[in-house]
C-alpha cells in the first residue's frame, strides 16, 4: 500500500526482492524470540515425564519414552491435590467477591469523573505487601483467623479489588456514555443505567479482569506463606516446601511445577485475547 | 447528565443562589451523588481499611522496640530504628544497593528488548495469535514454578545450560550456586519473565498511534531508524512512561523468585537480599518488628520516590 507513494525510483524487481528478504528475516527473528520464551517451559514439562536419571542427564533432550511415575508419586503423597483444591477455592471466592465490589466502584469512578478517588488504587499497588502483613497478622490473630480460608481470601481481595478496578475503569471509559444517557432520558434511574445497560456491555471486561485476578491469586506466594496452615496451604507454598525437602527429586518437583502451570497455560491459550487486553489496559491512557 | 431538566436543579444546588429550594428534595444531582458513593463505598472502605490501618500501625511500630511476640509490651524509642537501619552497612545498605541494581538492570533490559520486540511484531503476521500466547505464559506463571524451572536448567552440574555452554566450548558457570553470579542470573530470569509484559504494553501503545506522521516522514525521505527515533519513539512516550512505572514498582518489590531460589536472607552471603527480602527476614525469621517496620517505611518512601521521579521525567519528556 505504501509502494505507490515511494518517491525514489527504485527498480521494481530489486525493491521487491529486498522486501522479500526483509520479511524472511523478520519471520526468522520472530521464530527465534518465540523459542526463547517457550523452550524453558517446554523443558520443564518434558522433565516432568522423565525418570530421575533422565532429568539429571542433559543429553537426554526432548526425545525419550515418557513416564507418568512422577505424577503418580506426588498425587499419591496427597498434599498437592489438597493444595490445588485450596488454591481453587481461594481464587474463585476472592475473585467473585472482589468483582462484586470493584465493578460498581470502577463504574462510579469512570462515569462521575472521580479519578482522584480512583488513584487510591495506585497506592495499593505501590505499598510493599510485607508492610501490610504484620499488622494484618496481628489483627487476624486477635480474631483467631490466622490459618483460615477467610484470611487467605481477604488478603487476596486486597490485590484483586484494585486490579479489577484498574482494568474496569478504563473499560467503562471505552464504553459510549450516550447509551446510558439515552436510557436515562427514557426513564431509567442512574442505577438502572448501570445495571441494565453498562453492566451487560461490560461483561467481556469483567471476564478479563476476573480471569487475571484468579491467575494472580493462583500464583500468590507470600500471603499464603504467612497466613496458611497445613490444612489451607495453597499450591505455591506446597511447591516451595517441595524445593527444600525434595531437592533431589527433580522429577517430582517438575511434575508439581507442571501441575501448577497447566491451568495458566490453558487460560493463556483459551483467553489470550482477553488476557492481553487486561494486562495492557490503562497503559495507553497514561 | 447534561439534559435540560437538570440545569435548574444544579443551579439551585449551588451554594449562594437564593433561598434553599425545598420543592424537589431529591434532585438528579443529589441522587447521583448518593448513588456514586454507594457504588464506591464497599471497594473504597475495603481497600482503605486494609491499607490505612496497616500503614498507621507500621509507622507506629517503627518507632518502638517491638520484638518477639507481635503483641508483647513495647516501648517508644523515637527514631532509633531508623538510625539503626541507616547506620547498618552490613545488611541495610547492601540490600538497598541490590534492590536498585536489580531493578535498574532488569527494567532497562526489559524496556530495550521489549521495545525491539514490539517493533518487530508491530505489523500483523501469520501466527501472531500463537506468538502472543507464548509471550503471556511466562508472566502468568507462578514465580515459584519459574524459579524451580531455572534451578533445573541452570544446575551447575546437571543443568542443560552448562551442557550447552560446554558444547560451544565455553567454561561451565555456577549461576545460582555462586555468590557473585546469583543476582545477575536472577536479573536475567526476571528479564525472561517480564520482557513480554513490556512488549505487550508497547504493542498496545503502538496500535493507538496515528499513521500520518510516519507516512509524512517516509515521504520526506527519513529511513527506518530515523522514523523510529524521531517520530515513533516520541509519540510512544506516554505509554513508555506508564509501562516503566508499572514495571519498576513490581521489580522493586520482587520477592517470590528471590526467596524461592535462594531461600531466607537471599543466600548464605545475603547475595540476593533486597530490601523486600531483608524486611521479610527481619519480620518473620528474627521477629525484629520495630526495625523491620522502619526498614519498610524507608522502602516504601524509596518506591514512592522512584515513582515520582519516573512520572515527572516521563511527563516532561512528553509535555
């Protein structure tokens, strides 16, 4: 499309050849980059299906007869399954509760131009979480809640509420305000405009934000390290404990790491478009 | 919002415009105001309570000699903890230096590489969807799992990395097993995990740019580099500044991967102990709550300083 405005009279054949070469080089560069980001994870997945002898022999590479032995042994040990259940529970409950309070708040910030109030979210992102842990621990210990799911869910919500608000504020900003105004003129209340017009339109944004909030909850290590007990332990903590007492069992370690990563890979493959939109929202508006 | 029925109500609601109008006690404006606070209150109260109480508590704690049990008796010691932390050249200052080195090193590399990748992937190509899927997986993966995966790859004796190095005739490396290589290695792991984030943010910024300035520069005979340097880069300024702030804040607070790969204290020689890891150790391993709180207050101020600095610089560049 740009060839028509090229002012320099380059011989057409040479010009086309150079363009073909350039596009080939670009293809190769993109392939190399993709491999750099994919191969370490592929290596981890492969190691999960190797025997312990094969894992510690780098010459084995990616061609070997896979075994499910590592998965069988860690599943039989039991903790990892329980932890995945805990992570699922904490992730789902904290995400749903966060969305319920964060989405209306984001709408209010966006529609009523309360960005000064909204900037409280930035504060929540800046403060180091450790500085909150001691006071929380003190507070929750007084209430006898340490080690409970309640604490894990509440502390996770502190991450999820600002995250969902952050994404939804820019999502609502992208929705045409005229629709809601038209609804208001037709007799809907302001809340009605939110409930019947804005909220349904915001469904994709809410899904994006919730998916991201769930992934970050699934990954959260520090909160669970402090607040969870043996019964409520989540997956990253289980994995961490694995490093210290099973450091020679590379196969089991890789199988556990694979089990934790598979849901994330699934989410990435199925929801790539939404996840990218969520991760990058707010950035282009300054 | 701006319909004609509202205007008289708004005029009446403004202070100093005649006697208080009692004919419509609930104007649209008032209804709106009540509604917006109702919608905001739960989230605001939740985040506020979860953050204001801890911050006040932490600042208060930093002025005491709290030690041992969280609710044990404690005496006010003024700014003693701050003096102790700032006078500590064995743990505090090295940790501050590592935090800065790690953040600056990782974020600069991520920005440069992320920008290069974004320019590379800017025009659509076949398989774009899959490449983007591959790019988001590292940054969505549990940092603890990332740590384990690199421990395997970089294992000094059995890792594939040394196998490959030996294959091309380079000397074997200790990587995370060595005091001097641990921090640079973890920086590179951070670059591996977070460069895609930069790329995605900058790609999103690139798609919002108008095409005309670049087209004009092309017509004027500017080559690819000149168009990038003098047209695209200045227009990308605001996105770049935002991406930089977000990434820098997260990099400063890096904890999971450092703790997962090197354990408490950042290794035997504190070689990857950043301020965050140091504060964690003081709190949960040594129960030095007072000193830990002082370190955290200093750390928070440090982060705020970085954010303010980056925002101001970003703002000036683009203004």
